[in-house]
C-alpha cells in the first residue's frame, strides 16, 4: 500500500505532467514574489494591473498566431515587421482620408496575402520557414524605413472616430477592450484547435507530416493557412497599438518576433511541432508580462528582464522535454 509521501509524490507528478498547471504555478509564483518585493506592494494595484492588461494583448494576439503555427511545425520571424508595416499602412490610409474601419479591413487583407506568400514559398521551395521569414522580417522592416524615412506619424483616431477607438482600445466596465479582444481570439482559437477538423489537421501536420499525408491531410494547405492567420493577427495587433498610442513610430514591432516565440515556449508549445495549446499561450503571455512589470515596480534595472527571461525560457524548455520523456515512458 503506498505511503502518504508516495501518494503526494505521485500527485505532484501528475500535476507536472499538465503543462497548463505548471505554467499557472509559475505565473502565480511571480505574482506572489513581486507583490512582496515591489515598492510599497504596488504590483497588484489598479494602475499597474490596468497597464499590464492594456499592453499584454498587443503581444498576446501575435502569440496566439505563433502558437498555432508552431503546432503546425513552422516558425514566423517576420511577425514584428508585419505588425509594424500593417500599422503604418493603416495610419497612412487614415491620413489619406480613409475611414479607419475600412483601413483596418484593407490591412487585414494585405497581411493575409503576406502570410500566404511566406507560406507558399515555404511549402513550394522547401526552404526552412526560419530562413523565409527572416528574409520577410528584413524586407518589411526595410520598407517601413523607406516609406517613413524614420519619421513618426500621428493617428488621432480617438478624436475623429471615437467609435473605432472605443471598440478596439477603449474600456468596458473598467477592463481594457484590447484584453477582451485577446481573450476572445484565444477562446475562438482554442475551439478551432480542440473541436474542429482543421485543428486536428494542424496537430497532425506538426506531429508527423508523413503520417498526416497518409491520413489524407493536405499539409501544405494547412501550413499556408496558418501563415496567413499569423499575418492577420500580427496586423490586428499592430493597428491596436497604433490606436492606443495615437501614432506610428518606425521601431514599432521590433523584437516582437522573439518575444512571441518566447511566450509560446513558456506556454508549453513544442519547438518541434505537434504540441501546444491556446490556453498555454495565454498564460505564457501573462508570465512574461508579470515578469516585465514586476521587475519595473520592484525597481530592478530594466536590462535584467532579458537575462531573467532567457533563464526562464531555458528552464521551461528543459522541463517540457522532461515531461515529454515522462509521457512517452
């Protein structure tokens, strides 16, 4: 008969095998840590929470797309540049007199085309997505510099079109609308991944391409659609940010690709495809957000954030690898 200690160890082992539970414990641990180490315990004050839940969705929406693409076994390093380029085009169209809703629709269509191009190059040429999207990263960032010459553009949509501003960057009963969009997109993505045939195709494609083809899955089409989805979500996040800060600056989106992949990995998404969840991605974004703002309110120098995040990514990746080995055994 197992001892009490043995039962506790077995229970803990089962908890560790559930990625979302492990990530949630990390998030909870960060909240407790920063509450007690922050200046005057301000980590959980209303102003800090409002700031976190306003800024986090701009990364989180991209992370959802990256997570789905990584489950399919691919990467996209161009999301930051596509996000910035899309925001630039939306602002430029607004300056030319376009209604911001129409500008957003045009930008979303454009970003779907950009994603399709990346996906088609990947599946038709066989060039790794890492290389294809690295080229796209440089291409669209270069186009941003060419079109703006380094200048900043104003986007005062809150004054001219308050309905647009309130719908995408306003507040609803004290909750930032961006966060509600983030949660809505996460829920819809989770339903697709877990309860729709296309979700099964994504997991099958990332898990074993040849087996997926043998089951009749069009793996190339699945990957292209995932690239298109990433492009659209990156564009949407870019426009949200431009609306929130009321303008566009040339560095918008820089570094978002690495942060998005980091959040996906922290959220339990496998680097080898076939494993990951939208809920894990959401929690991964919260972990990174708690870490960043927790260090700020704890008055830790900002350059510590990248170093600590790097350590966290390595630890989570190692734990995920151990979990996979445990499940296989």
